[in-house]
C-alpha cells in the first residue's frame, strides 16, 4: 500500500490541463476585418466558447467525482494506480466529444462517444470501489472501523452507477429523439447538485433538520460537504500555470521570423522584424502578470482557509473558467488598430473577465466567512487586521478593473493608455498593499 | 510568514510546462514526402530538436538553482512570492531566446536577450537572498541558528552572481567576437557541475578527503548534494502530464472536420470523415498509455527513494527529455504509408526513445542503490523480494522495446503489427507483473 498523494497530484495536473485546453481553438480563430465574414465568424467563435465552458464544467464535475472517490479510498496499490490511469485517459478524451457535438449538433456520433466514455469511466470507478472494499486497508479510517461497510459500499456504488446508467438511456434515446437526449444528459449531470442545494437552502430557511447519527458522510452532494483543500489548490495551480504560459507557447511556435523574410522585407534587420511582434510580447507579459497576481490572491486566500467545501469549490471553478479566457482577451486588445471601436471593446472585455475572476475569488472568501469558525484561521475572523488586509487583496482587481472599465467608457480616446497604465501599476499596488492598507486605516481613524 | 510549499508547487508546474513546450514546434513541422525538400527539412528539424534539448537542459539548470535557493529560504512572505513570480516570468521567456539563436545564429540579438534575462533573474535572486537574510525567520533552521550567517550570505550571493556576471561579459564579447560568447556561455552554465563532478570522482577514486566541519552544506554542486525529493516529483509530474496530453491538444484543435467538407467529400457521413483521423487517435491512446506507464514506474521508484541527490536529478532530467519526444515519435509511426521504409524508421525511433527514457529511470535506481542505506527504504535494499519486483518494473520497458526493435529489424514486413501488439500487451504486463515475477522466481528455484 502507498500513500495516494502523488497519484492525486498527477491526476489534478492532467485534469487541469484538459479543463483549459479547449480555450486554444478559441484563441486560434483568426479574426477577419471584413464585415461579411463577421457574422459566420461570430457564430463559430460563440460555438467554440460554448465548448470551452461546457468542457470546463463537465471536467470539473468529473474532477469532483474523482475527489469524492479518493476521499473514501485513501491508500492505493499498483492495481488502483493503473485503473486510475485508464480512467484519466478517458477523461482527457471528453473535450473532443464536445467539439464533435458542437460542430455536428444534428449527428448523434458525438453524443454516443460521450456516453460511451462516461459509461466506461463509471464501470472503472465501480471496479475501483469493489477492489478497495475487498482490500479494506485501502479505505478511509472511518469506513475501515465501521460495521456498516456493506451499506457504505452499496451506497457509493449506487451513486456512481447513476450517471452511467442514465447515459446508457440517453444513448438509446438519441437514436429515437436526439434533442431529448441532450436534456437528459444535462439533468443527469446537475440534478444531484441542484436537488441537494435546494434541500440545503430549505433546511437553512425553515430550520436545522435533525440528522440521524448513522447518516452517510460521503457522497451527500451537500454544498457544505468537505472538499480536499489540497486538491483544490493543486487543480487551481495547474490551471493558473497552463493559462499563464498559453501565450508563450504560441509565441515560441509562431513568432520566430523566417530568415528569408527578414532578409527581404526588413533588409536583414532582426530587430525591425521582431518589432512587428511587439504587441504579442506585451500581451504575454501583461497576461502572465495578471494571471500570476490572481494566483497570488488565490494563494493568500487559501493560506487562511482551513476547510474547503463543495460550494467554495464551485465558486473556485467559476473563477478559474474566467481566468482561462484571460490571455485570449489580452491578446485581442492589441490585434485591432489604435483608437478603433474593436480595440475599445477588446479592452472592456478584458476588464470584465478580470473583474469576474476576481469577484468569484471574493465570493469564496464571503462563503468561508459565512462559517468562519470552521473554514477560516482565527487570524482572519471578522474584525481583525489580517481580515482587512485579505479583503483589500481580494478587492484590488475587481475595483481596479471596474474603474478602468468606466474610465474607458468616458475617455474612450485614451482607452489603450489607461489599460496599459493599469497593467503596470497593479503589481506595484500589490507590493505596497500592506502599506496602503495601514495608511487607509490611519486616515479612517483621523476622519 | 507562510509555508513555501504551494509557491514551489506552482513554480514547478510553470517550469515543467516551459521545459517541454519547445517540442511543439518540432511536432508541428510538416513532413513532406518529396525528396528535394527532404534535406532542408531535416536541417530545420534538427535545429528545432536542438532548441528543444537546449531549452530542456537550461530550464532544468534554472530549476535546480531555484531548488537550491528555496532549500535555504524555507518560509516566504508576500514580498518573496511576488519576486518569485517576476523570476518565473523571465524563465518562461528563455525558450524564445533560444529559438532566435537557432534561427539566426549569426545575429547577436538572441544572445543579448538571453544574457539580459539571465542577468535580471540573477539580480532578482540576489534581492530575494538579501531580503531573506534581513528577515532571518524566513531561513532554514540550520542557518537561522548558525553564527556565520554573514558568511553563508556572502557565499550564496557569490555563487548566484557568478552566472549573471559571466553573462554580462558574454554579452559584451558578443559585440566583438560572437562565436566565443557561445563558448563562454556553455562554460558558465556547466563548469560548476563539471568541476565538482571531477573533484567528487577524484575523491572517490583516491579516497575520502576529510571535510572541514564548517563546510558550507548548500550550493556545493556536489553530485551527492541533496535535492528536494518533493520538488523532483512535482516537476516530473508536470512534465509527464503535459507530455501525456500533448496529442489531445492537437486533436481537439485540428481534427474536428468541417461540416461542409463532411457533406461534400464523405456524403454527410461523419464516421467516414473521422475514420481518416483514426491513426491520430491511435497515436494519442498509445502515447498516453506509454507516458502514463512510465509515470507509473517513476512513481513506484520514488516511493522507495528516501533522499534524492543532484546526480539522481540529472539522470531524471535525461529520462524526462526523452519522454518529451515520445508523443511526436508515436505520431510519426502512423504518418507514413504501410510497409514503407519511413514507417519502419519511425517505429524504430519510437522504440529507441522509450528505451532511453526507461534506461535512465533504471540508472536512477542504480545510483540510489549505490548508497542504498541513505537513499532507499530498507524494504528494497539489495536482495529483498520488493527489490526484484522494482527491478522488474524498471526493466520491463527497456526489455520490451529492445525486443521490438530487433524483431522489427528481422521481420520488417510486420513492423507495424509487432509495434501495436507491444502497445497493447505492455499495460497488461504491468497489471500482471507481481504474478509474473513470482512465477519467474518459482521457475528459477525449480531449475
Ligand atoms: K499541479
Ligand atoms: K501568436
Ligand atoms: K496587454
Ligand atoms: K505539478
Ligand atoms: K494532429
Ligand atoms: K501508436
Ligand atoms: K538537474
């Protein structure tokens, strides 16, 4: 038996890559300036963005299921490691099935492939559960010493098999009436979350429903179900790392000029040739800095979090989905002519994306404060100085981007300069934040 | 103050992406079948492979320096986190400077950019060291309680500044006599390793040289200098994860057919259109499985390692550099017509790459066995059953690929079938390895 730590870290790395990869087809869609192509392009682009968001959502749902499974199975052996790799291979194939669905919505092949993958993943997970329960030393302490092991086993198997069985029906239904199979799939994936959230809200509103002591603690789908904090961090790190480097991948591949072109068009001057790519370097450094600082805020936030819940994980997923689109938005800000309407739009879209990425981080903080005694270090409980400092860190990007957005609305002539100024000042603002907060508090006391 | 764990995990993720990214330009070079283009293509391809290997090497050297720095500084604060992000931004830019050097070897711009980046990275590292020594609670316990703190500080600063100062001279020299500056750079980067390795070999050959008790334990460049095992694992995980998903990134982007093309060329049959891409899916699953299983062997190996050394890190780097080329080789096996000479070559190259990736893993094991009392768990010390089992795991890929290589030489007609058979049987061989080893040992005893 082995600690499962590294297996989970590797799975997190794989899943975070797959969750963000569908932004690449969006990023590589060529923007044409001719008006006639515009409409069909916008359709294509919105289809691709839809695929990106759907992939991100479904892959994070699969990731949550993976976390749930390996909160029950806490030790592994060779056999489980190999079964897990097989599971990962199928998960990494899912985005492709979405691309097929988006490009050929009338064709059932994409749906069948998706259902096939999900069914095989479900079967592998069942095999993992059966194997682990037949080697009880692999299990969670709590289940290991419990007398109801068989009850736990059948409960977990039931929850796991629900999705593949529904997928089986969806794939049969798709032969008869395929629009309905999409609806069925959407229900399958989100129903447990929705129903449990509603139940939870009702219990909060009406009053605490007494829970039986023998209640199953795993696979509850409650928003307050604990989610491994370590894995949320590892997954987020993976997404932030991929997204921060997305642009340099393109730059290394596309922006090395051809020697012949340099000789003919630029009279042999490499610097002149590279100057053409100036905006792309700027977009790279700008997006790396922004993603890096958002990672920094996330890192500071999770330093203070002691217990992550499923609801916080969901908010984190939303934040990361916006982070994924950020390099693309930054790249667009430089692709259009200066002072054009398109440039202004691209800059405002960038502001909106950074704003939402920041706002969802702030929402995680608010959700943690809601049950601060369980979820947060005593240092940052409401009212302390560290609390104010953390709040300032979280509020910096939303405030700055909101300000930039409205400034560019008013002073649309100078939108690019305002945006660049924002990019340059924010890192220094973070460096001086502790000082700024102290001055702010002192000023408040003076007034 | 904060634990530096997550900062380091994020840095490892960034560096592992950057180390492997230069394989993409190699992978995306179009293979032309016309003979005339062959020669220029081979030149271009070998330049790109050179850039990939150089990037991998230099980035891992920078990574080793980063490990060394953060073995001295074990806690961080916000300021250090932000400085580290700035450092990462520059490291991720290095591959681009190599591309420029490779495409324009006569132009000094690439060299100047590289030297500039290295100098700024060096300065940032010095600032980090100065900052940490002025806040001693951030430092390693051993240095914190030491009376020679100033001695440590100046020793570390001297080691760190050596490279940027040499780069400064190299950049000046490049204006006068640029071929020499390449030589200077190569010396700068590798001299400490080479000189210390020679010293170490001499001391091993002649006999143990007595070390003064006040010897500096950090920044020694000795092959036996400890290297954080956790970070070697994190970096390797990153590389294995990126490499395993390299092909699906391409597939998701390029292999979704255009609806119009499907309508015209395939009479609306999506399955017929996708059949065209069959080989690429096969290459994806084949390379994912092989990379996954190499990860599995690496994972098993490092479960038994208790202390990693710089030398083991170097062997690991070589293994990972071959792993990086693997998806590309697998893709090539399917790009050429059946039974062609090219197909045979591609299959043999794939075998060679997997063989070397496996052999260097085996070399890590041998290096660990050399000082097994320090580096390995007692379970796997020479002679035990777990030892035999680990050896079998490590030897499986080298043996199988060697066998496949020679079989394809002899039975070149059936090379593709032999290769596919190998791909399919190896995962099952891993699953049944424990059984096979037991049977093997029993047979040995019988004989
Ligand atoms: K990770
Ligand atoms: K580009
Ligand atoms: K920018
Ligand atoms: K990692
Ligand atoms: K491809
Ligand atoms: K293959
Ligand atoms: K190394």
